């Protein structure tokens, strides 16, 4: 079928809205683009080979990935309960889950230290099994989990809500236990939302600065000491100025974009089918 | 046999209570009730998918009230069919078999066999979203029947279909029931469906079972307004069909022989719309094949129309305008003739 487009004179509102849209898009893309194109590929390559830079990037990707896996394991079951069950105080609980998004992240870091520092509560428990959260990869991970888990839980919850309860009921009558019905029906059908929530969680975790700064500023990582990428960028800027911070910033932006875009592509692959 | 004893279910706004039913093995049982009467929830309670406040559910002498749904051997088909959208038709039908860890070859064999019976063999590779309503319905039936349930629950299985598909599905259901022999509990708000399919019907009204019996019984002595309303809109008879002369079938409905057009033989039901019957003082000379004398036994005024019951026996309910009612000077006890065409009778 062919569509014929008739040229219509755009009305005033459309013109204004398009102009406003262009302004905000430029605002988003201009700084990113300018930073990335200001260094020659050779300089970027050399920056990437800098041990401090690549170990920082690897640490960031790795820690955000562990955080997301922990998030999947602990967050998806909760998301399922929130999507399926009605109970007293559910609204309140849902608000509680979103708190990490609204509080300042440095404050979140301090709060985490109060619980996971080796002299306190959970920290002491973990300390006995040899895990310490202060200035360690584990600390980076819990800081990332704290600030990014709401994205995964919310997205997974919405995903489960779109799965018709009757599909689960039918699965049960066909002989599926609650576990099987969850893994064979609910989970595959909510997978896209869970995956895109994971991508958001990973991205948010990888870009965390404040909470990580307080909890795990400089950590031992595969024989080196490393800082997560957001802290590295801030440090380079603070110590050497804009010009030195620029190549590493460009690298961080590029890698973030590549990972984010490829994951989103996977998540939305086959959407139109 | 399925026995439901004193079941009580909380529907939020009201209670479903005092539900006592005994359904024989292999029976086609209908639960009839208006929309919003809690029919779906009743089915879910029987299947173990909805919590029960009080009462018991028994299947063949074992109590299943506290058994989880996957252990009850009760299958359900919802009104919207609820096919798994992430699986192919084949994957949908094989779902229950794969859970039971049957060997692959045996799964394939069973899936093919049931697909053949319900007539979806050509659809096995398709995704459910690409099927028509009738096709989805058949796949849903195949998916549940392949697991060989003892009881099959059907939740308004025909109400989402267009009239033509609906009629075809009705005979498919009847045929399946005959071939597979599974006990069926079918809920519907459609009286015609109930009459066409049900060996027995339970009428659900205001959260209680108002009446249980064969469709004709319920029509003869309706205990709820919902049934009574329908009873006025249809004449339903049970009879024995045999071949008559000149291509017409002859149906003996006890006392009189009706001429009808059908290929069916043996025990059948007939329905006849009240507006298709002509009342006259003298026998009519027309091409209509059925003409009988009877006595007016009841008169019900409904605005511009009048329902007149004529007893031959059996009772025929006829609908005429107020004007012809007055012209004929009808009252109870008057002798009249009723006439209707063989083609006006629906035999099923």
C-alpha cells in the first residue's frame, strides 16, 4: 500500500514545539559530541592504553554487572510480588523502593557505610566471612546496587503486570507448579521489561559517583588499584584541569554509549515482529 | 463423579454460597447465569485457582479442596482462550506434556493425534496471535485435552465467536465430548447454548444455585426471572426423529408428530420461536406442514404484544400482536388452531 503525503502548512504550535525540541536535543548532544571529537583517535587510543584508565573502565563495567546480577536475583522476585499481590502498605513499600532515586547519592554512601562499615550491623556479619565493603570492589557493588536497583524493580514490575494472570492459571491446571509456571510463562513473557530494566540498572550503576566515592574510593582490583570511571574523570579534572580530563571523558562517553546502545538493541530486537 | 458441597467463595462485592452440585462422570453440565454472577470464579474455585471460604470439592471419591491446581487433573479453557503468546501452537499443545517429561517422540505423537481430532494440524507452526477466534479456541481445547483431564471447565467458550463460528464450535464441542468422554462443566450466560449442549443445567442466580435439571425441566418451571424471560422467548421440545415422507423428518414429541427439516435421527431437541406460530380459529390451508388444534391455557400481556400458551399437549408459546389477540377474541379455554412451517423449527 502506498501512502500519499499531502503537504500541509505547519501550524504555529508545531513550529514552536519543534524548535524547543531541537534546543534540548542540542543541549544533550553538543557537549557529548564536542568532547568526543576534540581528541584525535591516536590520543584516545593512547589514553585507553593507560593502565589507570583501562583498569578503571574494567572495574566500572565489572562492578555494575555484578550489581545488576545481584539486582536480578533479589529484585525480580520482589517485582513479581508487587505486580501480583495486593497487600496492606503496598503503596508505601513501592514509594520506599524509589527512595534511592531521590536522596543525594553522597548521603546514600554515608548511610550505606553506617550499615556495611566493618564496625556496624551487616558489615560485621560479612566481615566474619571475609567480605569487607570499605574500599573494596564489594563496596563499589553495594553502592551501585543501592542507587540503581529501583530502575530494575520498577521495570520488571511493569513487565509482570502485562502478563495476563490467566496464563499462569492455565499453566497451573496443565500441571505446572508455581515455580514452573513462573519460569516457563511469567518470566519469558516479562523478559523484555526485565532486560531493559537491567540495562538501565547497569547504566545507572556504572555512572554512579557520590555513593561510590564515600564507600569505595580507591579499591584493589586484579592486582591494581583502581577508581570507577566517574571518579577517575573527576579526579583528573580536579588535579590536572580540563585539558587532561578531556580524553578520558571521551573514552568513558564512547564506551558507555556503545554498551548501552548494543544492549538496548538486543532488548528491542524483534519488537516489531 | 464431581461433588461440590456447600461451597462458599468471596467475590469481593458479594458471596457465592450454598453451592451444592453433583455432576456425573462424562456428563455435559452447564452452569447458566447472568453476566457478573460469579461463574468464572466458581470454575476457578473448582480448579483450585481461587480460594474457597468453606465447603468441599470431590472428584471420584477423593477430596481435592486443599489440593494445588496442578494435582487436580482439572483443565480449564477461558473465554479469551489464554494461549501462551511466546509459544507456537505446537508448543502450546505440548506444554502440559513437556511438564510431565514425556519422551519427545511420544509428545509429538500425542500432539499430532489431538491436533487431528480438533482439526488444527495445519496450524501447528503458527503463533497464537495469528489465529482467528475459532482456531484459538480449538488450540486451547487441544492444549487441555492432551493432558487427559478428568474434568474440563469451559468459561463462556462460545461468547467471543461470531454466530456462524459459534454454531460450528457448538457441534465441535458436542462431538469432542462424545469422542473423548471427558466430564465437562461449561458456564454461559446464553440460554440457547445451554439448551443446545447441556445434558443438565444449573441456574446460578444471586450467588446461589437456583435450579438444577434438564433444560426442558428448567424451561417448564423456571424459578428465576432470568430463566422465565428466556422461557417466554423459545419453545423447546425433546423428541425422537425419524424419516418421514417427502424428505421431511418426523419428530415425535410425545402426543404429536412434528414435521421438521433435519438430517438427525434419534433423540433430538427442537426449538421454535413464538413469533413463527400463527393462531387461527379454523384450520389454515397453507403450505405450512404443521397444523394442530389445541386449547388456550395461559395469556401474558406484554405491551403491544401478547404471549398465548396453547396446550395440545405439549404447550406451545405463541406471540401475537395485541390487535390480532382482540380480533380473535382469545381467552383461556378457547379452542384454536396453530400453524407453523417445517423450516421454522430448529433441530439440534
